[in-house]
C-alpha cells in the first residue's frame, strides 16, 4: 500500500505536471471506485488545476473554487502518468484501469488497481474534509506543530501494542504496515511492546526513528517518476517484506508474524532481545 512517503512524492510529481493545466475529461472505467455522486465527475471538466495536496494517504487535486478530486489508492491502487493518452475512451472490462483523467495537452493519468479485491476510492467534493477518511485523520508527522511533546501526548492515553498505534490513521496520519515495521526496527523496539509501558526515553527514541525513517523515505522518492515509486519504496525497506533475509544491521534472520489479512516483519536481535515473537496463525496451521 502506498504510504506517506510515496503519496508525498506523488503529490510533488502531480504538482509539477498538473498545476496550471485544464482537465478536459474524467472517464470512469470501474464505477465502483467512485464514492460520491454530487458534485458529479463532469464538474471537474473545464476546470484548471490550482494545487495538489496530501492528507495522510489521500491525494487531493484542487481546482480553485471548483471541486476537489480526492483519491485513496488503498493496498493495490496506483497512479500511472501518461505523456500521451490513447485516443478514444477506455473500454470497461476486467483490467486494472479504474479512472482516467485527461488534460488539454493530451497528457493525463490513469488510476489502476491490481487484483480482485477492489478498494481504490475516488471522491469529488467541495471540501476535502467532506471525505470521511480525511475527517478522521490524526495529525500529520510532517506538520510543524507535531513535535516530540505532541507525539508523547498522543501516546499517553493509549492502551495497545505500539505497532497498532502507529498504523491507526485517527492517531497519526500516513503510516501503514510497511513504515511502522521500518520505524520500529530503527527504534530497536518490539512491535508488540505496549504503549502503556513506554518510558520518556522510549518515546524520544520512537519519535526520532519515525521522523528519520519517513524523512529519508521521502528524500529517496523525491524526483522519482510516478511509475518507479513502488520499486523505490521496496529497495529502501530494511525489514518489511524481507522475511528470511539477513537484517542489514546485525545479520540475524528477519522474522515474520502473520495475521488474517497482513503480516509484520522484524529482527529478533535488534528488536526483541533475540527471542522470536509468537506467530499464532502459523502455530494453528502446524497443529
């Protein structure tokens, strides 16, 4: 799933390629992606793009006093920029194409989604705050007022494992499964560590790890073409998605804990005192 660093990079890319250009056509291919109906998609046509913003993992294309085109790419969605869009409207079918946006220059972008589970979401709204997922967002890690003291206040009332807290969009916006693994590895902290047991030193270490991990990921992605951002993300991950490989810090084998719809990866030596975490799902399978 694209997370804060990739969506931030897409925001920068679209700012360079969209702002100042006119939207001439918005073509839905998979009607299921459209989550709003008023204003209609056609309300975007003829409008000039004035800004592109990011809200957590949401992309927001603004047309000044016109509507906003807001997108959440979900787990398998992506944006593909086209220097020249194909002639004629796209044909509905079983392919990955969900929505096409065409500019007056002949350029534009496709929103695509791989796989059979379709969760890509597109909203046309007068205000991005009208999108329920945006309205529920917690503070952004890159916000000017999100300092260590603010981070500590957020965690103070939590009573759950730190991995879940970092992924909760209503607590902190933009961090998902991959970067929560990376942050906890950088902080040398177990993903199962309870937030209620965090000391002031733990909070400091975690805040620094979060800020450094996200900043470095954004810097790696900056200037990378939209179509290459997924590969850039994978190349920069130390533990996430690397179960069975050697930890780049200590050389221990990266381990995995599986859940019904996701998995986390961690290094036992760096994060759990050398002890593997219990993987209840695998234990059930082995019985």
